[in-house]
């Protein structure tokens, strides 16, 4: 295999995505396309340390696993239709509960629909941040699992065209949340699964072309959802380069997180309590009555001057919990531990393990913008992945005959 072909191994490594997206957006920030102001020395050091860690991890894991990753073959699996039906059903029930919450808030279904398709759809976004912890929202994440498994089955198994119907409806239902990252997250999951399954069939130049097209698609989707959520404008809101208002809006979302992190480091003291980084665990313990402690909301307050934002890169929750030392822990987890986890699940070579590995790549894709490692879906997906690992361990321990199944 030639050296150019071996470069495809980079696309298996979560650290590679962290290195690319963080270094690119950091570079754009320092061009001052939007005049946020220059970062402090300590914030530069933190971001540079993160970029360097992603690069070192990519080089190390690439050297160790290059030939192994490209030799991974995924066998065809029999389609577990009842599993897909279960996950889709749970997701649709979650959407129903979510919409019912809004209908109750606005008084009628017609009022909800009118606001959704009007210029006031930003009201839905505002209220959805309040309702984001409801059970309906959490149940919709099972639909993401169904989409991931269905994608694998489309690529590797014979499956009825009937499954395109729930597949499409589940994807479209995620636009009800008017959340820019939600549909992009799903598209990334599907794209990573397709790459992992079909990587050996793609030349590196074909892969790069598809990645470029995907990047442009993300920008268009980002602007479109922003328009639906009432976040676009015909007026320039920021000082800086002479570019269009929509271009300013995209650049703002790509780079404002550095400004927010810098503001936190210079003006806010850590809470010194393990709160934001393990939010899903604390929230679950509170919901099920095992703890009276309510964790801090993941929706940050808007901070900064002259502009305000509420996202602070993947490092924000680590700094908010325990300061700069814990930031170092966050960097090491994202740069090295996530690489090891992704390769571990890839080697399991099951539909669900590929889904988990794809989500780990998504976590590092978004490091420039907002943390995903402390989001409920990631904890849910990893928990179910752990169950599949334990199942495999005990089946071998007790010599139980293996059968093709959902998780392994």
C-alpha cells in the first residue's frame, strides 16, 4: 500500500479531527476577521497545548495503528428489525412528548405551528433550552442509534426500502429542536459510519473531495437553521473585515468560543466542584431520587465585551469545575483517551461499536465550539457500548455460544 493511501488512517483517529478543527478556527480567530480582541498569553498557551496534544496523539496512534486500521473489515450482519423498530418507536415517542410540552406552553397545536414557521421561531429555541432536560428530549437520542444502525445495514446488509421511511422521518424530526449542532451531529455520525465501512474502497482524493463537499453542506445547513431560529440579519453586527452579515455570523460561531474561554480564565473563578463535566451522571442521580444535588445547567450565561456569547470550546466545563489543572486533564482525555476508545470499538467490528466510534470522532470534531463529552447522548451511547463489552466478556468467560446481535 502506498504512503498516500496510508493517509486514510488519519480519518479513523478522533485526535485528527480535534487538531484540524481547533487549529483552523484558532488561526481564523487570530486573523481578527471579527474584532474580538487578542487573547491573553495564558489562553494562547492553553489552546496551543491542546493543538499540540492532538497533533502528538495523531502521530503516535497513526504510527501504532496505521496498518491495523486500514485492514479492518466489517462483515455483513443480519438485520435485527425488532431492534430498529424499538429504537425508532422510542424516538418518535420522545418527539411526541417534546412537542406536547410546547403545545402545552403555547396553548394549542396551531399556535405552536404558527410560531415554528414564523419569524418568531426563536421563541421556540429559547423555550427549548428550558425544556432540554425533559425526558422527551432524552428519548429522541435513541433515534440517533436507529439512524446509525440503519446506515450500517444499508451499506452492509440487504434491508427493505421500507426502512427509508422511519430513517427520513427521524432525521427530519430533529429540526423541530431548532438546534444547529443537532442535525450536523447526525450527519457526521452517518458520514463517519459510511467512511469506516467503505474506507478501503475509496481513494484518498475521492475522500478529500467528499470531505470538502460535506464542509460546504454544513455551512449551508448552519445558515439555514440560523434563519429558522431567527439568528440571521441583514445588518453587520460586528467590527472587523468587510464581509457579508451571514459570513460574519458563521465566523462568529466558529471563533467566539476562544473569546469566551479567555473571558472565563481572566474574570471567573472555578466552582471547585465536579459538576459540569459529569453533568449527565449527576442529572440522572437527581432525576431518579438518588441525590438532592442539582447540577449546573449546561446552557451557559452570556459573557464578554464588546460582544457576548455562551460557548467556550471543549475546555470550558473543565475550567469551570477545577481550573487550569483540570483543563490539562480535559486535553489529555480528548487527545489520547478518546483515540484509544475509538480504536477499541472499531476493532469490535459490530454495527453498534461503529456507531460509538463515530460519536467519539464527533466529540473531537466540535472541540473548537462546545463540549460534547458532557452531553447526555454521549454518555448514553458509551454506556450501551460498555454493556456490549461486558456481554462479550461474560459470553467468553462462560463459553456461551455467540450469535450475531445488535451490540456485538
